[in-house]
């Protein structure tokens, strides 16, 4: 860290939970470590990037804490995409949006694996350093373990969902046009791109339960019908493409709706696609969040109210939303749930010992059943989409 990024000596370190990349929290020696700093820093509590945003707020120092991010081999073979991530984060940061920001002047370094010459040529990874200061995952702010807790705190959670919708629209506005400013790598193939949903068929073979297979086939049918009717007309833009509750951090006062700030993390799935996919993906994970805590015996009113708050928050800032976009949210949210369920089933079949892969598995199936049970028309009415 001293030679590569100019940081003081590392005083403490630990590995963070990660998916494809390796991420390490570090604390370096700093004479200012115990003094308040005029910053508002945001952390990635788990896998992904860490963030800092200057809001002029006095907070306990995060200047001596960082995250060292070692990119996976696939991303490290695409330096243009890593450059696009850095550019996107800098652009959002300049707009005052809390997001992962690289260490000023830190740049990107290469890390080679130990071993012979052949091993070095095959195992090269890009390394970045990002700032770290704690925040609370949206998951931790939304989760509730009992029905009493659900009922007493739901007003706060609805306000948080509306704020999330507003925030995601700000993010999408900030990313618009990035692909035309020297970053064509954002126009790419990706199984998590809902424009390329048909690619998921190869993973659906891992779903062995016949009832679940029927649900997936129904979603393919719905998607293909919508594609011929309206999806081909949807406007495109660059989006973060993975707004789940473990990629979002509440950094302000969640009890005060006027002082709630959010941060968005992990831009590894960023892509140029239909803009409305950002909101649809957030809707999908909003439903998953509810069914992570509860089964289907509670009915549909609560999760639909959360989706309403999220969608209306986004709509309040996206005045140009077309009817095609409004009427595509339902099918695209289901396509994202099907993608998660199918890839999850495939990954579990390849690594049945990996508990991390089960995080969204069963809740995703509950969510699919719930959305299919409600139906497109009732969903649109409940969410104010007409």
C-alpha cells in the first residue's frame, strides 16, 4: 500500500464478504485518525465497492480507513470497463451522489499471482483503493423479524423506499450519455442484462422442480409478448443494473425522511440497456426483501405498498417516463427474478456447499409466485401506473 498507492503503513486489516472480487478493509496510521473530518463517508458493508461523498457534514473520521479491491480475473481482462466504472463514479460524485470513489490520485495497479512465468501471465488482477466509512445496508434498515415489528415500523420503511426511488432516478440521470463519452465498453454482452433475457434459458435447465420450471416458462412467454408489443421502443441509457438491498447504504438519518441520504455500490454489472430496467430491478429486490423476512401467508398488500412507494419516488423525478416504460416494469421485474432464480439454481448445482448463493434463492421463488398471483393489471393499479 505504501509503495503502490502512497498510503501510510497499514495498522489493521480484515477481509470483507465478497462475490467475484476480493475486498479488504484496512486502517492506516494517521495523525488525524481521531479527529472529526468535514466529510460524509459511506461504506460497502460486504462485497463490492466502498464510497465517500463530500456533503460538508462533520462526521467521525474515515480518512484513515480504506477498502482494497482486487478485481476478479474476468473484469481484470477488460481494463476499458474498469476505466468506465471509475469514470462513472467520478461523474456521480461530482453531482453530489454518494457512490464508490477511488482514492484521489491512487489510480489502478496490477497484481500478479506468485508462481512461474506461465502462472503470472494467466493470473493478473487490477487493484484499486477506495475510501471506507461505516453506513447501514438498506437490507438492515428494511428487515424485520416479527409481524409486530413489521406493523410498527412500516411507515418508516415506506418513506425509505420512496427515497430510494428518487435516488435511483438521480443516479440514472447522472449516468446518462456515459457510453458516448469514451466508454463504448458499456455496450456489452451480459447475462444480467434484461435486454438479453433469452440467454437465461441455458441456466433454466438447472431448475428441476416442474412447478418452478412452469413459472419460468410463463415469464419467458410474458417477456416475449411484451418485447414485440413495447420493449423494443424503450429508451436506453447506462444504469448501475444491480440495485439490491445489499448494494445500497443508508448514510443519513433513517428516522428523519428529510435527512435520509443513500449510497449505491458495486458497479460491476453496469451496462447500457433500457433505462427502466434500473427501476424494475429495484422493484424485484424490493419484493425479495419482503419475502426474505416473511412467507406468503401475509398476503400481498404490504409488498405492493412498498413497490408503490419505490415506483412513485422514481416517477416523481422522471417526468419523461413513457407509457411503454410504465407498462414494462411488471414484466421486467419478473424477468430479473427469473434471472436470479435460474442463475442461482445453476450456481447451487455447481457449488452446493456455498451458503452465500442461497441468500436470494427461496425468497426469489416466493416473489415470482406473488407477482404471478397478483397479475399485471392489479400490480399496475396498486403501484399507480394506470
